[in-house]
C-alpha cells in the first residue's frame, strides 16, 4: 500500500488518515519528508536569482510538506498512545530531526540570502505580515546560531543532537516510572471517601492492568493527586504522595537525576556558545519577557506574599486538624494531607463540598453545554460530531466546527481519557496547521487525562478537570480561529510566554453564570446546580490561592534556577535534591507542606516539554489574562460583540503580529498587574 503521508490527505480538512496509518509507515514517511525538504532547501540556497520574498521566505514556508504531515500525526500519537515502536522511533528521530533543523538554520548560503533580503527590507513592497515574517525569521536564525563560525556551528550541532536525545529519554523514563509507581490498593476500606464513580475508575484502571480484586490510583503529572482531597485514609494519602514525589529518583533504569544534570549542563554550554550568559537569557531573549531579570522581578514580587498566604492557610488547616483530634496544640498536617484538610476548611468556611459538585459535571454535558456553548455565544461557532472520521485513538472524538450556518472553520479532536500509553498532563496539538498560502484549514486536538469510568457509568469531572477542559479548549480556539497566510504563524505559534494567555482567558467562562447554569446539571435528577451552591462556589474560588500560587511559583523559580546557571556552576551541581532545596529556600518557598507543583525529576515541562526556562509563562500570561477578564466584565461579557473583538485582534492574528502590540490593539493600553494581584489575593 502507498504510504499515507506521501500525498495530502483526501479526508475532510486534510485530517490525517489515522485508520490507514500503521507503525510501519512512520519511518519511511520521515525519510521521505527529510529527503524532500533537503532538496527544496538546496534549491532555495543555490538559486542564482537575486533574493526576493517569494524565492526565499515564501519558498521556505512552502517546503517540507511531507515532513509536516508526518510530524504532526506522529508526535501526537507518541505522546497520547505510545508503544514500543513509537518509543524507539522517537529516540532514533530526536537527533536526526535536531540535525535537520540545524541544517536549515546553520546553512551559510541560506543565511546570506536571508541577510541580504533583510538588509533591503525597507525597499521591498511587503505587507505587514510579510515584513514581520522576515524579521522574525532572521531573529530566529540568529538565535539559532546562523552567524556563528564553522567550528562553533559544528559544536552547536553536536549539543543540539545530544539535548534532543536526552530530553526524549527523560520523557520516556518519566512515563515508565509514572506507570510503575501507580498505587495498587487491595483493601477497599482504604478507599473510603471516594465516590462511586471514582471507585469505578480505580477498578477500571486495575482491570486494564490485569489485576483482580484490586483498585489502581494512576499518578498524574503534578505532585498533588486530585484524589488526595477525597481519600479519608491518611496512610493511603501518604502512599500516593510518596509515589508521586519519588518519580525519577529511585535509582534504576527510570531514574532521571543524571538526565536533569546533563541537560542543565549542556543547555548552559549551548547558551554561552550562542553569546548568552545562561540558558534563561537565551530563551527569554526570544520571548515577550526579554530577560531573566524581568521574569525575576515578577516572580519575586509574588513569592513573598504567596508564601505568607500559604503559611496563613496552614494555620487554619492545623487548627481544624487539632480540633478534630481533640488537642489544644496544632494538628499535624503533612503535604499529603493538605488537600484533604483544605476541603474541610472550605466546607466549614463556605459550606462548599467540591466532591458533591462532580454529580453536576458530566463530561459530555460540560463539553456541549459549557465549552461549546460559550464558544458559540462568543464567536458564533457550531459543533457537530463526525463519527465517520477517525481520530488518533479509538476513544478520540472528532467534531466539525462551522460558523454562519455551515461555513467551514476546522476540526476539533478531543482525546479525554488517561491510559498507560499517554503522557501525563493536558495539552493541545495541531494535527494540521492552518495556512492560506498552502490552502490548509486547522485541525487541532486536545488531550486530557481523565480517569475512565467503569462500563455503563457516566464520566463525572472534578472541578479542576472542568477548569482544564475550558483551559485546553482556549488553546484549541487559538488554533481554530487564527487566520494567517504563512504556516509559521499558524494558531499557537506565538511567543511561549504569550501562548497561555488565550487559554487562561477561556477559563473565565466556566463560572460565568449563563454558562454554568447551562451545563451544571445533575447527571441523575436533571436538576441544575442549586443557586446557593453556585454562589458558595464563586465565593470560595479565592480560597487556597496561597497554596496554589506557592506550588506554582516554586516550580517556576526552580526552572529559572536550573537555567540561570553558567557552565561552571552547572558542572559543580551534582545533587539534584540538594540543589532544589537550596533554590527554594533562597526564595522562601521551601514549606515542607507545599512541595513544588513539579519537582525536578518529574518536571516534564522544563526537561522534556518545551517550557525550559519558560515555565514562568503561565503567570506572565496571567497578567494579560486577568486584565483581559476585567475588560470582558466591563464590555458585555459573553457577547458576540466582545468575542468578535477578541477574535479579530488577538485569536485571529495567530503569531503574525507582535503579541504585546496585538494586546494593546485589543485593550487600548498595556496590561496592568493589579487585576492579577487581586485575583490571587496578593494585593
């Protein structure tokens, strides 16, 4: 059979033909794609004609179509449903793809043509998007080493290949250790506090592993497991927390500590080679932040009040723990106990039981009557499930997105459930990147890790999972609604510290009264969530921000600490745990009861997932998010008028415009930090 990637997909919206793809197709498609783009790049670099936008920039944008098709499909498959073939292939491809990227950015002939074109940019009749593409491409080439000498380029190639292999190994080791450390429970009494649905999901996880008369608590990517808020047995809570925190640091083949040290060292060496004092300086030079100093200024402004708020919250938890123990002294509250006691305090103070809310958060209802409903009201979008189209996994669902009575927008794919073959966390990927130049519509996929219920039982989401679905769909909207000419600017191809902004804004609609009332319906009785419960939920939303902000900032500052090391400093670090403890103590975020959201040995964002020296992006983007939410509240909220402005001036431009300029165009001014400080109780 013909390899399905060698020609454009004939499916609607050029959806990859997942039903036809076999494991044997991946490598030949990559081989063909690499060969095709190398030939195209050779033609661009050796073109005897004077450099023009068409024969350099536009030709680059058109190149590599086979490679783009297979990369989009493969890397979603490898992260959401890996197997021995994809695991081995990822390790094989990592250095080869790094080498291929370097072959583009470090080609002196290509760089000369780009540089010459850039020197004449004021004489060229370029549109705003074309000029920005030229400027961004030149800047990216320079940051990638295009202006280096031959010896330095060769050293850079070696570093890039080594790093690509190490980060892939980190991701695979973490997934294996996460699966290996799943907590097996044999005594049902230990599971008291869980709902029937949670028990069913744990039993289903055990069945999928071939375990009889058992329940399995599969680990999630963050340190704190969602079930810690419900499990009444403190011993089981501690087992779950200990399993989570021990990932990557138990010795053996899945230990990631040596990988962490080597990745940090190589990144520091590469940064100096590229003319920067450290990796964080290299990363932020290509982001809106501009420098690690700007990042440190924001994070430092938040760290001290966050730690104070977390300490105050701990006093409340200890008070309640002591009261229930009948003691006059402070009750013991371990890291594994925090979420459980926090729910007790929340219930005492606000009369809110978030576990009860799960009955009102049936997944399909949340999706259709919450997530899709808000998008329809804001942007006029319509969603229809296409059961005739096959997604990347049998459980993935494909939806056609249209507007204005049927005008095509793109495809949205949702892969909701966790599985041992899926990496932790939640994310959005493009399966087809939109481009007017190439005539391609957008196809995007959201991956979540919701526990699959027992057969015949409804999928009931936690409050956090509802938030995650709205958040990830914000990324999907960015991918679906951006309308750009060039694939380099498609969808979420924006600065890393801006990419979280649209997704965080989309979270606001989760509790917007009209939206919440539409989807928060009891899955058995059909009754809407009582108004008093909604009011209590809204009132309680700011509770726990000390903990939430502290655990996040601990990880963001830890990421910065690893990546602000010079090569000499990185070489002297030989103990991951000691370095982590010192880094957190230095900023006052070393509370034993509030561990980092991600510790170094399982910090996939920074050691595998592309957020290296960039995990600060979430809070950086939240400054814009909180300011934009204030604008929506002042300008009609859930309305087409407000949505159309946000779509036209922010979502719609993708990466084709400087993001802060786009924000000023939307807001009429720069963002203020005060709304964020008020939201997180740090004012």
